């Protein structure tokens, strides 16, 4: 007998249990009509991932329980359909709030909860904090699908050998893994390789169901897949889109064969672009903002953020503002206008010179006899931030900040200035990759928003904050190729300073960059949330004290 499995690669909203339940019910009805007899939902699908300290609220767990019952009740008429539903489940309501629930997957059939599996391996690294909320399970879960025995795992379980092995020992013939595994560059290939190890260890084929969507700083890219018992890819869903994905399981006396569509592999730039677009779209949409606005400078960072935002939201939901000062070059004005024209967004220009002169006049008595320095530079940035936030308040649009990871690392940004805003789109994108992405977007138009949107001069010009005459970023920082390499080794990979120096970097550059990373922790604590796209971002991945005298 052939078993048709549908993976519900869907985008859920954290805390919207009624809507999430209805989305699952609709998927179940559609899958059943197409002949599927097993529906796999992602990890914690009923409440969205990750609900964080909402898991500590008994009322939240109770609402999740009600939504699970709704799904069971409203799919009871779907003959012979089993649903694997991800949800939290309380097990000791009289206990203290902490660790009073499990990360569960229940098998629903004929309106009943047939059995419930508790996730065994609870990750507590990178963005994960599951031991704060969940108690680990310890038993395997195997259920029958018309004579085919299916072993159930939840995400991190499959990154360890024991849970899959225990499923095999309990008689499983196929592994079903439901997941909410955050994206970072290269994670898709890493997942497939780890799952291949489980398949080869157990001799069991595997179906991997994955979440899609943006949630605060993390993005889930979907790309659900299936592996045959020899570890080869039998199916792979497209990434970064909602889709009901079907895999047909063909049992035979010798082996089980999986038949499914296989989406092509893609470039890292394509994945990164889609992750950023999805992160912006879901943050703006799920939080109910009318649209977004940002300050254009004529530079590469704001140009890239605008191109991402237009692909995410559409030109009609975007507004740009150029705020020139006496140090703004004419070509910056020209390039910003051209960028906005190419992308079809509303573009305004508001000079900050009157406000800047007024601030300087007000401060003149206090600053008497002192030369101009970064104080006056930061005043310009803070005036711009104030204007953008005023427009945000008046029109209900979210301010997108344009700082990149290199700037966040070194503090090359102004508190309450260019850091002012609600969402930091490229906060986890290093400057060198900013240039790569800009070139990639000019050569590709994945959302039909317009080809070649970023004027070449913006990409070619030396980066400058334009806060004083003839300023370039390299007046204050090492070349970005050097800075980004040191930052990646030290911040993302925890490489010691002496090791970085021994690999060929100048001691002065390494000391400078690492000192700036340490010193500017106080700024990053006050930065807006931004999209995580690397293995380690300045967010939940990075939890360093502000007050500390240790530097690795």
C-alpha cells in the first residue's frame, strides 16, 4: 500500500491559536482531498515558534489545549487521516509555572488524541532556551499507518542518535521529524547532512517537516525534505514559501521508497535575500504596521534596505526621506532620488541644516572654546532620527534602520540617531556581504519589483557617513575586508585574539576591532531587533555583560 504524506509547510503567528488551528484544519481538508492519509505539522504549530515566556502562563497553555481540541473535533470526519500536531502541553497545572509543560507532538485521528510524544532533546544554545520552559520526555513514539510503522521525533531529537535509534528498536519503518529550526546561511545543507546521518545509522527513510515564516529576529525557511534509506534526497520543498508538500511512501519487501518533487538547490545570496525579505514582511505584517519608512543617504546600506523592503512590502507601503546636511554631497542627493525612482517609492527631502544650526547655537555657551568633534556629527544623526520617528508616529509606519553588522560590532553608529527605529533589517549582514547582496539584487529581480534598482555609483563609491568634510568610513575603521574577517572569527566563532593574529592579521587591527566590539556592548543593548541570518547574531545568540574587564 502506498502512503501519501502531506507536510504542512505553513507560516503561523505566535499566540494566535484560533487562526493557527483553522489554518491546520484547512490544510488537513485539502490534504485529505488529495489522498494524503498523514499530515505533518511543524513543531509547536498550534501556538507558533517561539512563544518564549508565554509558555510560563497557564492561560496560554490552556488556550493551546483548546486549539488542539478544535483541530481534533473539526477534522474528525476526515476518514483514515492522521494528523501529527505540534503543540505545548501542560502536565502539572498545580506546579510552579517554570517547566510545567512539554514540547509535544500529538497523533490525532478520528477526532481523538491517539498518543502524545514529548520532545526529548531540549536545545539551550544559540537562540534556543527550551530548558527554561519544557520538561524533557524519555520514551519513543511509534504509531501505525495502515501497516507502516512511523517513528515520531521533534527537531533537536533528530540531531542526536539515541531518539532515532529508540524509534527503530520500537519497530519504526519510517521516521517523521517535525521542526522549527531557525535559518542561518548554510543551515539547509547542514540539516540534510545531519538527517542523513540518522537515516544511515537506523536504515530508516525520513520525512522532515519544517516551519516557514519570520518571528521577531529569526526566520524559518521551510525547505522540508525527504530522504530515502540510503541517505539520498527523495524530495525537497521550495524555501521561504508556504506550501503543502506531498511525499508518496512505497513500501516493498526489500525497502521503502519515497517519491516526491525535488526543488533545486540555490545560491547563498538567493537564500539570504529571501530570508531578509520574509523577515521584513512578517515583522511588519504580523505586528500590524501600516507600512515602513527609512532615511536614504545615497549610500549602500540604505539602498540595500530599501530594495529588500520593496520586495517585502511593495513600493506603495514604503516611504523614503533624504535629510541632507551641509556635508551631504550632491551625488548623494542625485543617487538617492534615482534609487527611489527606480523602485517607485515616495521620496521626500527635508534639510536638517536649520535644526543643526539651532542646536549648535543653543549649545554654544556650554561649548565655548571647544573644537567641533564627534559631538556635532552625532547631533546630525540624532536630528535625522527624531524626524524619522516623528513621521513614524504621525503615519503609523515602522522605521527601518539601515546599520549593518560591521557597524553594530564596532559601534560605528549613533545612539538615538541612525540607530533610532523599530526594525534593523541588515543588523546581521556584514558590510562586505552588503556589497555582494547589492550586486546580486541588481543582477536578479526575484519579486518583480524592478531590475537593476541600485545605481552603480552607490555600489562603487567609498562608504561615508557624510558627517564632516571628505569623510570616509576607513578614517575610523580598518578596511571592511579586514574588519569583517576579524569580526567573524572573534564574534561568530569565539576565536582567541592571539589565534587571529597568528593566522596573519595585523595585531593593531585585531586589537582595535576586538576592543571596539567589547566597548560598544552598551549600544547594541539599545539597538532595535533585527533579522538573524548568521550562525551568531547580536541578539539572543550574544549575551555579554556591558560591565566587564575581560577580553578574550
